[in-house]
């Protein structure tokens, strides 16, 4: 399996956590609630993973829910919701994912978002994820100061940023973030993944994020007044 640095991992590695467990089978499906009026604008997608409180979506329309149901349970669970609004230059879709998405379900969840956000080759994807500080690896022995924002983008995105802001080895992107990154590379879609490495009570690094984002439509949606981010530990590592 290839990593996002172009290396090849041996099969025995399988690029998973050592505490892997066998997950019960489940169905992932879409429940539509409304839709945007049809237009010829492109669709851009913002995905917020475990950090829904950094985005302002009050004037967006909820278009549906991503649901999950395990085979041994009667009740379904809402994994995430998608909201939409038409701006001057594009339809902006916001996908909020605050529930755990396993590596087994990441591609299915990604497919639902791609289909119901009307994504095409002209779309742009921005993924924002909160990651525990303990998962950040650095070559030096210095203390990691949090919140720490790192970025990885597809070559087509052509981001001109200081090299220190980019994610480097041996760090990984995981699960749903990895699914969007791989999909974008395969389809030559502009994609950037923003990871905020945090302690339990740190806020998402919105200050740095606002400084490096160039899209006014996106920066206008960020909530600069947040005081904390919802951290959830996950065990679904994936090299890309």
C-alpha cells in the first residue's frame, strides 16, 4: 500500500493500529430532508470532523443525514449531517461528522458526501479535523506546542505556504480524511486537509487557519469566538 509520500509499505504492515478489533457489520445510508434549487454553479465541500463548533451554519439549509445501523441493533445512529447554501460563485456544502467513522466505513461515508454534494472535477474539498496531540510525531525532541495546525494538499491545490505548516513524515491522515484525500488525488480534484493537533481543552487553531485560507467565502464561515473543540479519540489509522 502506498503512503502519501510515495513509499510502499510491506503487506505485513497493513498500516493499522496494533489494537485493531473486528467491528460488527453495519449499513451506511443517506436520508434526504431537502435540496438546493438547481443552478449551474460548481459545488465546493467543507468537511468538519470532530470540530463542528468552528463553523457557522445557522443560515444554511439541512439537506440530509448520514445514518448508520448495526445488524444487531434496531435503532439507527446519525453519523453526520450535510448543510448547503448558494453563494455568488459556488454552492457551498458543509458536512458535519462528529461521530466515530471506522476505517471500514470511511469510503462509504465519503461516497455519500460526494454524491449528495454534487461534486465534480471542478469542485474543491476542504477537510478540517481535530486530532489529539499524542498522535503528532516529530523528529526533534522539543515540546509540541498546541494547538498545532498542519496541512496536506493534493498537488493540484498548489498551496503556497511556509514549509513548516505542511504535514511531514512519520505523521498520517486517517479514515475519512484519508478517503477524501485519496479520492481527490485519483480524480485530480483540489483538496486540502487541515489537522489541528490539540490537548483535551485546546481550541481548534482557527487563528492560523484564518491566516492561511484565501477563500473569503470559507473564512467568513469560521467561528473565531470558540473556546474549545470536541476531541474524540479514534483508532482507525490509514496510510495514504
